[in-house]
């Protein structure tokens, strides 16, 4: 019995390796941003967002969840979603903002708000998860969504060329707004937790397949569409939250 406690199955390390891979991608994105290879920088953070979405699920599937893994995941999230996007967008456009120092404030604000956001999320894990308002909604925008939306002006530029969204001023305002949104109490839908009727199973499978094909063939266009759809989902989430809250009274 004691011998069994001193051993472990190496497959149990897979969730931690996914987390560390995501962290390596986030760190590498800064290198590409410094070298002005922005397409690579943004894509590395996007992939890190995807890995963040699966490491916890892999851990639960393998029965490999641990306090160590949860803490490491939170630290990786802070860098990948609080530090890397701000720096990459700063090197891309925000440093050219005419009012000296404001762009750097946006970078700092994103990091600070993301730290608060993640700390609040970790504390909130102890809340009653059976409450629909807790189970199906976040307070503020989740960290990966904020990171993706901070980069949306650059993604739109990569797909459609220069536009109003390409200006340093827009990038600064967008980053500041999303930073505050992250720590707000505005309800947003937890899309991955919404129950879907079984009859729509095949439809969802087709949509996910189209998303994968889109990411392989037209990644920037696909990400642009996702960003716009997320913006549309914000008011829908708010209305749904207050509708359910009213029904629970």
C-alpha cells in the first residue's frame, strides 16, 4: 500500500503539461511582438486561450485534479490573459497613441483588473454551484474572452486591413473598457455550461466542425466573426440573467 502511494501514472501530468504549454505560448508571444511578428504573437495567445479551456476538463477526465494544478493554471492565466495581450497590443499600435503615458496605463490597468478578476473567480468557486445564476453566468467577462476582445482590433486589421479599429486611440479605449468590464458585476453567459437539448446535438457538432475548418482555412476571419458574436451575446446574457433572477424570486 505504501509503495502505491509513492508512484503515479505519468498520464496524470498531462493537464499540467497543457497548462505549461499555454504559458510557453503566452511568453513566446511577447518575443514575436518585440520582433514585430504580430500575426504569430496574436495566434499564440489565441491557442493559449484554447488550451486554457481544456486543461481543467482533461484533469477531471483523468481524475488528476489537484490544488497544485489549479494554482498553476491561475498563475498561467494571469500572464496569458492579463500580461501578454496588453503588451502585444501595446507594441502593435497603442505605443503610437499621441497622449504620452495613456497607452501604458491601459496595459497596467489590464494586468491589475485581470489579477482582481482571477482572484475573485477563485474565491467564487466556493459559491453554490447549483444556483443557476452562479452556474450559468459569470460576473464580468471571463479572462480568455477579455484577452480575445483586447486583441480584436488587431485581428480585424489582419483580416480586413486598416480601419477605424486600427487606430491607437481605439486600441487604448478598447483595452481600458474591457479591463473594467472584467472586474464589473455585469452578468455574462458561461457559454460552455449552457445545457443543450439532445435534438440539437448534430447541429452543434456541425457548427463546431465549421469552426475548426474556419480556423484552418480562414483563422482571422473566423476569429473576427467570433468576436462580433461575443459582443452580440453580451446584452442577451444580461437579459437572460435578469429573467432567470426574476423567475427564482
